[in-house]
């Protein structure tokens, strides 16, 4: 039995032959009943039998007095997983080391990637305590700031169960809430595997009646709306963020909390009218209630008040009915409601609905489109960059909240190393602090020029709906059905 050296904090760390230590912590590592002490080292090789990439080992952490002084958190986390990448040096890849990039490409060509299947997750999740321990999930809030500011997430997925599960692990905190929509047309074993994972957590939910998602149709939008409805009864979350299984966070949970607090209730939702493909809705004009349509990415960072408006306000429900008769409604619905200030949507933008890097940046998601000229050292699939290892230096320097996208079977070290980097930031933020400038996020016009929750609205019924803080979700229109796909707009999900 190990005796605590200075701290009772217990961490979980995934084992590899090489553990990178970026602190002056003193680790007592238990692996295969072998105890190794690592002190004041930046790199150490554990003299224990190597095990599978994702196998967890217990780490008893003793923090030096110097490290304690640097810590911004008085609450030590109990359990957290540490993804350590074998065969390549992720720090070198993130620095842009050419030799390490060449090595990474060679390893990815020579060695097939091992992956967990739906059947594997059914077996692993039979014992939920062991599953959370083995996979390295946080079991307690990492700080009081995070505990007091829960976030709601939706995740839309249709393949590659391990990729989606590792996304969940990266964003998971016990105070948050998570809704997962598995495409109805996905294999049954994928549905069963994700349901088994969700059963191990009190705050992870699977959409009960999933839809078959087809790009360009209302079925791209519907899963997020279903998740909003399923998440709504949990009254303590402050913001909603929607994701897909092929994305990954660029910010830690604590950084997300700090950013969302800096937003002060504002939404960050992309919008444009000048560059919009108005042909998608032109023949259906006018829109109800004097609404002027705009176009933007379906991925949003939205306040609870915004979600409340979508679920309960009659104008929002009428507009949903209207927009579902247009093409690619998912790129119209969220954006338009955020850029029509006369509606009084909480957190919406009152300025010109033109997202731009100078005054109104879209920070919710980083995507590299082929026509935009942004860096992409991976490959383009349906005009969207699939990032590779050469993109790591750039991606880790971005201020965005999440990045899209990664393919599970393409240059996997890009996503693996980003996961390791994200974990190291999580640990560093709580124990050493990081150079994170939250003031960057509070300076933008969408924060200061937003619609307040209480506004002067001519319609009494509309005002009452806006001020309504809780209640059952409104009924979605019967016209929430498939609309035709259009090949000229077709994109990868």
C-alpha cells in the first residue's frame, strides 16, 4: 500500500512505455505491481511491462511546494484519464519537428490502428465503476468554478464508436449534461454500444427516437432540437454547445467556463446575408414575423435563454415550420434567430449579421474549407479539410473552442496528439496555470452588442415567452420531415 508523500490526490493515467512529465511533480506509479518513483524529470521511461495503449494505471501525485503556489485551484481532482501516445513524440509534432513528422507518417503507413468495437464497449461497460476507471473519466468536478457553471452538450454520431467515446471522455465532467444522437441508420451494435456507455453515467443520455440523418434535409437540424428538448429539464446548465463525433475540443472545460462567463449571456453563432445562398429560401419568402433569413454554420454556442426561445416561443416554432420547407435548413434556422434583433431572442446579435475576423469572429468551431485558403496539410473531402499531423502546430495555436474535423482512419496521430495535448492543458491549468487570455473572448462586438434577456417587446405573449425560465418543451411542427437533397450543396456530415 502506498503512503501519500504530500497529497492525497489520486489520478489515473493511461500507460505507455514513455510518460512525458511537464511538471516537477513527484509520481509514484503503480504498474504491474511495480513501483517507480520519478522526481524532477521531464521525461521518464517506466520500467514495467508495457500494456495496451488505453490501459489505466494509478498514479499517486505529490506536489511540491513550488507547484502548490502556482496552482489556481484549491480543489484537487480525484480521477482523470491521461491519453499518452506511443511511437511518436507529440510535443515534437506540435512544435513542428520535421523529423518527427516524417517518423509519424512512416509509423502510420506501417502499422494498422487498433480500435475498440461496439462489442468491446458492451463488455467493458458491464461494470460501470471499472469502465470509468479503465477509460479514465473524471468522477468529481475539477474546480468549484466548473461545478457552479454546468454546460450542456449534444453529440451527433453515425460511425467510429471509439472516436465518439473518446470525444465524450475529453469533454466529460460530472456536473455537465450530455445528449448523444446515434443516426438511426447506423449499425445496431453501434446503438447498443453507445447506450451501454451512457448507462454508466447519470448525466449522459441517448436520444430515445433517433432520426435518419441526410445532409441538406431537416434531419440534420432535428437531432440537435431533440437533444435540446431532452436536456432542457436539467435546470442548472448555462450554455449549450452542439458537436459531431468527428470533432475535438481546443479548450479545456475550465477554459470553456471562463470563456462562456466572458460572453455574459451572448451567443456565438455564425451569420451572413451578403454571402448567403439565398436561392435556398427565395421562393418561400416572406418568412413569418418579418424575419430576414441569414446563413451560418449549424454548430453553435448558445445561452440557455436562446434555447428556451427555440423550444417555447411560438415565433420560433412557426419559423421552424417555415424553414423546414427550404433547402439546407440547418444552416438557416439557428443563424437567422440569432440575427433578427426585433424578435428579442436572448443573447442574439444586434449588429450587422456578418461574421468576420475583425469584429464578429465565429469562435465556436474552426473549419478549413477549400475555398477559404486556410491551412490544411491533410486532405479535403467534400471541400472540408480532414486534418493531419502537419496541422498540429497551427491547430494548437487557435483560439477556437472546437475543431472540425478528423477521420478515425486518416493520420490518427493528429487526433491522438491533440487529445494528449488537451489533457496536459487540463492538468496544467489546475496545477500550474497556463497562458490563457480570457479577456480575448470578452472584447468582441457580439458580447457587448447582444440582446438582453429582458427587452422592450411589443407583443405581450412574446415577452411572457422570453421571460419564461422553465417549463415543458413546446411541440415541434408536424412538418419536421425530410426535404429533398440537392447535389450541388451536398457536403460530408
